[in-house]
C-alpha cells in the first residue's frame, strides 16, 4: 500500500539519494536471499495494545515474536555489509534478543503458554497431572467392577462441565452414589460424577482457576515489560518499512536489469527498453536515443505497429522512473535530465460530460502543455493533431511544435502527417527520427533511426494484418 503512494521527488538530489539506496539494496540482495518483513502487516494491532498497556493474548505475543525474529534476521543481513545505507538502517533496529527471550520463557513457538513458564505454574501443572491420574485410576477401577456392569451405559469415562463423569443408564442413577451433571440428548444416559472423586474434581477445578490466574499474571508482567519498548518497536518498524520498500525496488531493478542514470542536461539513453517488454517473454529490441541541447524535440514517424508509441513510452518511463528514484531500463552511464514536469497526450481523452470530442480533448491537452517551459519539462505527444483534416491538422501541429521549441522543453512527438516530417530548419530545435521497416520481409525491425523521417506504409500494413486483397489492390 505504501509503495502505491510513492511519487516523484521534488529535487535531483533527493532522487539521486533514493537511487543510491536502491543500488545498495541491490548489492545486498545479490549477496543472498531477501529478508522477510511479513510481520509488519500485523504490527499496528499489537503495538497499539502494548502502548495502552492492554494485556496481550498469546496469539498477539506470537505476532510480536514473529516481528522480533524478523528484526534479528534483517539486522544480521545488514551487518554483513559496510554500505552506508545498510549501516544506518541497522542502527535503528532494536536489540531483539532480550524481548524475544522474555517471550520464549513463557510461550512456545506455536503460541501456547509453557507449563514451566513460572515455578508456581510448573507446580500447578504437576499437581493437576497427579490428580488427573488419581481420578483416571479411580474411574477405571469403577468401570471394571462387575456390579457396575448393569448400571453403566458404556465402559468409558468422559468429562462434563470440566469434571470427570461416568455414563449411567437412565433410571439406574439411584443405584450409584454420585452427582448428576448432564444427560444425553436421547435421555437414555445420565453423566454422573462418582462421590469418591468429588473432592479431587473440586481441587482440579481450583487448580484450573489458579493456572488461569497465573497465566494472566505472567501476561500482564510481560506486556508491561514490552510496553517499555514501545518507542524501540516504532523505530524498528520504520526501518523495516524503509528496507522492505528498498528491497522491493531493488528486486524490480534486478529483474529488469535496470541501471542508475546520470542526471545531466541532455537525454542520452543507451540500449533503452520498455519495462513491460523486459518482463514479457519476447526478446525486445534495444535502442540508442540521444537528444542534444539544441535539438530537444524528436518528431517520430514510421508505420503503424512499428514501435513509435512504445519508444515514446520507453523514454517517458525512463524519465518517470528516474525522478521517482528508480534505476531505468537502459545501459550503464545513460543520461537524462531531472524532469520536474511530465506532460502527456497519449490515447483518447474524449469526455461526454465535458462535451469534448477526441480531437477537442487532444487540443485541450496540447494547449495546457504550452505552459511548460525550460529543459526540466518533458512532453510526450502521440499522434499530434491526427484526428482531423490532414492539412489543417498539419498546420496546427507545426504551430504547437514551434511554440514548444521556443519554450525550450524536451519533447517526443509521433505523427503520420507527411508534411510535418519536413521543412524544419537547422536550429529549430526539432529533429526527425523513425522506426525502421524491412521492405523485403514486410515487417518492422523496431530499430530507431535518427535523422530519418519514416513512411506510414498504410497499404503495406493493411496487407500484413490480413485485410482482404481486393480492398488492398483497389486502394
């Protein structure tokens, strides 16, 4: 839940520090298995009760024990590394061995109170065992007596209301000296406590009450002791959350084979990939993308399903991941500015409620993007002004791009508008790029070509996706 709340950082320095943490966490993970911090899920419940000095139940103590064990495990892993981040987090984690020992003195690992948790409790359990043995022997003797055979319904002993009893035939209870405690549902059997074991049963009931009192005393004592560690629990949980998030980011980075970028004034992404394609089964095509300080607006063209939008999103995700303090899906020493603003016009933003058509909604986003100024702003625009008359759409698109260039922003703009692909003067800030298409195989290679405008190849695409040949030929 906390990972979902993460957002981009407000400064380059904070993002760099976060990326450094992830890099250190990656190093720790590469050294062995990731420490578990599952106990954090239940932390708030038992910690709030400790803070209130409410007596903890054995199940809650089991959760505290789990937390302490994970504290020890995490601290041990962090101790293996001299990394600054690891040492800092280690310093916040409590010395868990003493409270863990205190819990283990009165409770077993599966959450049951130990019979030897205290000297008194041990004595009570010992007496209970001895008396239970006496009762068992007395009842066994009665069951085996010949004269009891016509009185008993069955030759076994049981308990009712915590007292040992015998099953006696209904109507024969007057032939037996004892106390009736219950009857069967059919009323054919009454459960009677033999008179000779009544004193022992009374003592057993008293022992049970004494055991409960002693357990309550021990739980009160332990809860009071743990209550004195409230602040240490809080600090340890905070450190564990930080580590848990860092290890989650590090696991993702390791899975994506991501690398920390350098924050500079230009975009220079080596072997850039889209993260979702890396997570997929296919082998994605890596691309080299470079924006110069004078050429900041990439006009990307090429065939449908040729990879334009994927490349646009790959650049955008690299920008977003880096400013959120995450390594990016690009090779080492890749460079990217720390973008304070991302402005996105991708997909259909039409709104019936706001009376906006697809094109009108698109224009509204483009117009809002005019407010972006400076090299710390990135615009991602897919199919600029493509949902209208090509002539007017080209004119509008060129006017928007001219303004974006004047504002000094970085931008990736995709388009199928042919007139938009040419006529840009040197120094305009706009440069062409396209995704390669293999005319021999009739399939895109997804390889980025800088400085080369691409053809839309609509007819070839129609044939490739299986449009009826007669329609393609007529076109």
